[in-house]
């Protein structure tokens, strides 16, 4: 996520990726917010790894001339 208020970034993620209003995220109990944050972090890491693998696979298919 971009720099700035981390909680606001998570609320932004919830809005755009999970289609949940920031007020829904904000009203969650502390333990549930912690779960959402952890889940977002796991998803981001998995997405980064998948992007690396896709880039790596794309390079394998290219031949040198």
C-alpha cells in the first residue's frame, strides 16, 4: 500500500477490492480489524509472488537473437 495512514489504506482496499464501505471496516471490533489487516497482507504478498512468477515465466519464453 502507499504511504500514509495505514488504517485508511486498509479501508481503501476494503472499498475497492471487497466492496465494503470504509464505515463498515471502521466499525469492526479491534480483533476483526486485525484479521482483515492480516488477510490483506497475505493477499498482497501472494499477489507480489504471482507477479514475480509471471514475469519470470514471460522471460523464459523469449529467445535470444
